[in-house]
């Protein structure tokens, strides 16, 4: 298991994460306009990076985040979770 002293703190982690995200997909204006969402998202990702039992690459997390945001902005899925229905 990787020693936690070798891992970045929350502020440094966010800086590296932002540096690895394409600004064409998620720009700083979006982050600032959605600050509570962004802060919670980054915190939860940092927790997984810092405390998770498996090694998590910040670069890989940034790639997954880009994929998610690209598809969210392109296809605009509902942000309401419907009740689960059996048979789907």
C-alpha cells in the first residue's frame, strides 16, 4: 500500500487535477459558476485518491472526468433520478 505521505494534499491535488483537464471541456468559468458542485466533486475524488485502498492516478481521474463532462454537455441527460422500474 502506498504511503499517504507520498500523496498530495487536497489543494495540491486540485491544482494537478485542473492542470490535467482540457479547458475546452471544463473551463474555469464553469468551475466558478458551479463552485459548490465543483468543490464537492473534487473533494470526493481526492478522498478516493488519498484514502482509497487501490492506487488512483490523478491523470486517469482527469480523463474520466473529461469523458463524463463532455458527454453531459453534449447529450444533456436529465439531472433527475427516476424511480427504478423492474424489467429494464
